[in-house]
C-alpha cells in the first residue's frame, strides 16, 4: 500500500494509474476509521480498479473547535484498516499541504441545500466540507467517489458541487452501516458510555416507528415528526437537536409527502451529538 503526502505526488500517481487505463475509486475520510468506512472501501474496490483513501482531519468544517480536538485521531489503526481492506493508496496530507497559510473555507452557492438539517445548526460546516472535497478531488483525480448515506445532506451537497463545477466524477452512495442493534456506525460512538450506547438506540427506534407509520398511510409531516419525537422523549439521556422531514432532492422542509422524502434526526446523547436518517418513498 502506497502512502502519499503531497498533492503533486498524488496527482502524479493518479495520472500514472489512468495512463494504464485503470479507474480510480476514492474514499475521503477524516480518519477515526470504523466498519462503516471499511464498507465504503469495499464498495470502492467493486466500482474501481484502484482504491485511494484520504485521511485528513479538515479544520474548516468544524464549527465547534472542541469537536475538532476530541475527534479520534488513530493514524496507525487507520492505516492498518486501509491495508486490511486492500486499499492501493492512502493520501495523507498535512493541513499546510492542503491550505498553505490560509486555513479558510471558500464560499460556494449551495442552492439552499445547506440551510436546514445540520447546515442550519452548524454554520459554515458545509462550506468547509465542499472546500476540502474540491481540493481532494483536484489532488486525487478520481473517476468515482464513495460517500455514505448517513451524512445524507453532505452527499446531496457533494452531488451538487460535482455537477456545478463539472467534475468528471461519479458519486457512489453507500447505505447506512449499522451495528446489529441498529445503531448507525459513527466515529462519535467511541465517546458513548455503555449506558449511553443503549440510550442511543432511540434514534433507530424513532426512525423505524416513523417509517412504519408512513407505510401505514400517514403522509402528514407534522404527524410523522410527532411519532419520532414521542419515541425520543422516552429516553432520559436524549436531547433533540432537530427532527426534520424534507424533500430528498432539495432538502427543503415539506408539509405532506408526495414524493421521495428524508426523515432526519440529530440528537444529543449526553454530550455526544449523533445523526441518523431514513428515506421514505
């Protein structure tokens, strides 16, 4: 497995791969890799000839600097995970390499995709995400890039960026990866105590019960949100950040389900903020 630290070396590697008529599948990560990331790598191997994973803890997407400090940086473990999944190359740049002296987000017109859900609660977060993903795409030059559906808003925003900037990159989504209990895998789960992890199951339960209500014929957003809220209220450690029902394409709030929609949650379990979602169609 090759490890590359500079943009110029990464570009040279990718051009060499493409010169052999091979395709590159790219999996961008912040590090703190878990089974969910491994699943993205495995999908990358299915859709591309060569898999490149980036490990870069991007400072511009953290609106809360304490979150940045707490993020689980485990480089040796991360590299072992990549090697174990047969990754061909890891791009491991420094902050200076990616930003130089100007550690700041560029400003993109995201067509309102960042106005609700996590974007409404974390100002500037998605400008930071788009800034770094654009830089990573320009470094890695992938044919395809794999993103998880747990961060559904991010997925939609990246799709928009690729279309708006005419990147010749196919965005490949991967379904949410869950523990057997139903808890969505997240690097933040490491910060949960055993009791908090049990309480965190309320997110999945809320999504399940709301999805069932939808299947039973309920299409009013207000009633579906109330169903999710009722489940979450039963947890003593859960504090709701938001519950939203939005159009799956535009991410704008809706009153009645008439086409594909997304029910999304952000919930604090103790001090740990978790997100989850389910598509209703």
